[in-house]
C-alpha cells in the first residue's frame, strides 16, 4: 500500500511542477509583450505587498525560476524533461 501512496504523491508532485512550469511560461509570454518602459510590479513573497520593478528584472526572475523548475523536473524524472 505504501508503494501506491508514494506513486500517487509522486504524480501529484509531478503535476504541481508541471503547472508551475506552465505558469512561468505564461509570465514570460506576457512580459515579452510589454513595452520596455512599462510599469510592472513584483509581489513580495508571503505577503500582499507589491514593489515597482521593470520588465527586464521580472523577465530575469521568471527565467531563473523556470530554469530552477526545469532542473527539479529533470531530477524527478531522470533527466527526461521537455
């Protein structure tokens, strides 16, 4: 029974990482459509406080987050990430 439980939680973790990757791809797509001088805001983690940022800074944050998620995704599935 533990093997089934572990498999289910592994699948949930896989789906959660996949969803996070999708979110980061959408963020990058949306940011790429903005003018360079557009005002964007960065949400402070674990709060509802937003700080003024730039498109470039937020794109860099998103790329780093996507890279980190991709590495985690590869580790979870033996290096077969898309």
